[in-house]
C-alpha cells in the first residue's frame, strides 16, 4: 500500500514532506521539509537557482515532484489515493485542485485582448460557474482594493507594469483561494513600481486570514511582512525562522554570506 503522510498538526495548511525534484539526472530540490500554518506568510529567499520558484511551482502542481508529498489543506497535491495506490491526477483533475490555490507569476500573464475586468472574471465564470454579473461586481471591488478604480475597461497595454501585476493579483483573488503563492512578483518591474505591488501584498497579508508563500528578493519586504523567512541554497533549506532571526541574526554561515552580499 502506498504510504501517505498527511500533516499531523491540523494548523499546517501547506505541508511539504521529504520533497525532491529531478530534471532528468539533475537534482534541483533535496529532501525539502516545510510547513506553513493557516494565515501565515512565509517568504522564500536565496540566490538565483536555489530552487525557490521550483518549490513554489510544485505546491501548485505546475511541476511534478520526484519524491515526497505535498499537502494543501487536507488534499494531497497532484495525486489521489485509490485502493492503496497513488495515481497522478489527470490535467482536468489538477486544474480543479488548482482552483483553491492562487498564483501570481513574475510576468503578469494577462490576456492582451481582454480588459482588466475581463481578465479577472474569466476564470470564476468558466471554472466556478459564477454568474457574470456577480463576477463583474467582484472584479470591480478587487480592482478598487488594489488601487485601480477607474481602470476597469483598460487593456494591459494601457497599464504600467505595476498596474498589470496588481490586476494579476486581483485575478488570483477573484477565485477566492485558500492559499496564495507569489513567485518574485516584482522582479519584472521597474524599481519605482515595486512599492505599489508590495503594498498590495502587504495589505493582503495583514488584513486577510490568507496563507501565503512569497518568493522574493526584497529583504525589507520580507522583514516587514513575513511571519517566517526560509533561506534556500542549492536546492536545500538552509535556515528557517522569524525574520528578525534569519535576517537580523542568522545562525548559518551560508545565510550570513548571502545577506552580506545583498544588503
């Protein structure tokens, strides 16, 4: 019988256990153990190529794992247990599972031929059967929340990069997800636009009971917003703890060297 290991602590909303990932013969994640509690914000930091984004994509089953298990709420991500055997989900099943996990990427991935409102309402209408009028009302409310009131009928080409990323955040929130994943949401932005996006994420972390994982290079943001910071290097978790400890008084030499280079 296949062995599954659901989280022993019911407060663990995201539960990553012994996860490894290979691309052919190249291993990029090594036996990752990490849990995120309901309502907690965990920031993943580390050098480029350390596995942060790959781990985040595994949580949403955009990447398959080579070993281990990932649970979100009480669901085994990407697999189902049937008669004692684990089977990888079909794409339709995987898409259904992803409905409860919002993800915001480095690049905004908005449909260029759709307005901000149309980008936000598309998935709720198609994937959750939300009535169009209700979806539009929600879209207007979310655009107001992310500071884009009056931009409802603008196309992506009419918006700045920071505004497009805020539409992308509103689009993810329109699905009313249980978990939000942010993959370096400001890395594609001009420096002067970074703050407006981080402010929206900060508001989300502080005002909602939202469980979030954020891959970021913004150390000040991680210090201010994260409940815990996870430093990764070469596919391994090196150090995890409160931001004041990991960023202010790291225990591991590799963490210290990284922070000295970036701060």
